[in-house]
């Protein structure tokens, strides 16, 4: 197995050295060389275009930072400190090792949560939360805000300027993502938010003081409505539209050269009226759905928005004797996860609007204490060794997909 993986890694490395520019773009796919990443449709397929003007499809692994720390930046006593154990505490050496690993495996993108050392050598993205309404529980409970108030626009502009400060000139930055699993949804989801959190977007705006900007916007949207629930649900798209417009405008002011990739929708938060509003301001739609590639859902979203689609974070946790409790829907074993990886990418990249894929995550880390501990699994097992069946599938599939995309 080790010799086979070594040969596969060598073929991937050779492919990159011979046919790709420094950003991972294929020299066979010609676009406009603007000096920055942007998006073009070339011969019927959507591509990111590298600063040098070559077609690029990001295939990456997210949360590369898990190699350097534990879940939520906290190492449990049972978790390995790879930087200390394997690299004598050197972050620089650890980053060089990680970059070699992911490149040898056929990945060309460091995803989001890439350490600073990789941000000068591999394409990456970063996250920016325009509001504190992520559905990721480690970020804490939602904090809703009146996006129609001038104070929100002023604060947003300040935070965008700060976020762009160190990144504005970085040519490896693919773009800025917004909220991870934003709290949008239909009535069943909103009702569940009320029960779990005590508040949702709608109850927040209903409860604003009379005469406030948000309450005036809510009243205008619902006044005289024959169907109040329908009017309220439509108003959630107006809230999103205001938030997206202000965010897009702020990034254009402070970093006009980089892409803003929008929110990362998933599951019950995949509320189509809001997704459609996001397409007014952002060049792609980012979706994070588990399991097999759902062509019908993706095609419908592409047809509704006219935008290319990326899977920004594909979760595929599986059970092992060491990881008996995992995040999300558990696959039965490593072999099933390996088969899913190959099946997903082969199906997804037959769609010309599918513009990228990111697997979650690099190193397996504990996300919830036990017993038994809850694990969010990566390509590396808890001891830091690659899962061999999964890795073989990743290397083989990445090579196959890149060759298909760049040699049509």
C-alpha cells in the first residue's frame, strides 16, 4: 500500500510541475490575466482564473489548521501535538510538511483555516462574519442585529476594512467567505430556532422598537398582508438582501480586487429565496451538503441563480475502533468514506457549473468531550497517520478529475 501511494503521489507532483502555473491553474485553459483571481466561463465550463490567466478548479482540504491544534483551537490530553512531536515545535517546518502532504495528494487549495505560512504559497480563502448568526455551535448563540440601521453599516465598513488590511495585496487569496451555515430557513427551521435559541430573524425584527429602521422595514413588508406568515418569510429575503448589499459594497471599497464568495449554505438553512438574493451580489453559490452529490438540487440552484457552485466543506465522518462517536451522519467505515469521495467528485465534476470541492478536514480532532469523545474526522487519523483506503481514493480521484477538467 505504501509503495502504491508513493507512486500515485509522484504522478500528481509531476502533473503539477509540468502543466500548472504557480497558483495551480492549468496552462491549457486560457482566460484573462488580471493579476487577481476571478471567474470566467471558458468553452462552456466555469473556472476560477488565476492571476496569470489560467483556468483553475480548487480541490482542497479545509481546516488545515487542525494539524497545528485541536478542535476549537484546544488540544485535549489524549490528542497529539504534531508540531511538538514531529517538528520540534517549529511552525515553519510543520507548515512545509503539511503543504507537501496536500500537494502530493493532489490538492491545489488550502481551503479556509489555512495557517499564515501556507497563505504565501497556496491559494486559500478566509472567513468573514458580517453578522454573528452562524449555525456552527462552537461560535456561540446567534446575535441578531438591525441590518437596516446606519450603525450596522458603519460598523460593517470598519470591520471589513480591518479584515482586508493584511490580505489586500495577497495574490494567493481566492476570496472571502461569509457566514458558515447561516441561520436562514423555512418556517419549520425558524420555529425550531425559536424553541432552541429563543429568537430568530423574524422575532428579532418583530420586537424592535417602533420607529427604528428595522421595525419600519418589517412593518412595510407585512402591513396589510393577507397571509402574514408568507409576508414574513418573504421579509427574511429582504433582510438577507440588505446584509449582502452592504457587505459587497464594503468589500468593493476596501479590497476591490478580491472575490467575495458569499455565505456557505447547508441543510435546513438552504433557503432558496435567500440563496437567490446572494447571487445578486456574489459570483458563486457555496453549498455544504453531506452525502452523495445531489445533481437535481445543484442543477436547480444553478438554474435559479445562474451562478457556478462550489461545495465549500464536504463532511464525511466514519466509524473506527478509535472514533466510535463522530460529528453528523456517520458512515459505517473507512471503505465507505473512500468510495463516497470518488463517487462524489466523479459525479459533481461532470456538471459544467461545478467549480470546486473542499473536503473537511486534514487532521482528526475531538469536537466534543466524552466518554466517548466525539470526533470530527480528517484524512489523518488521531495519531497523525493517513487513513490508507481513504488516501488512496483521494489521490486516485484527484488525479483523474484534474486530468478530465484540464484535458477536454
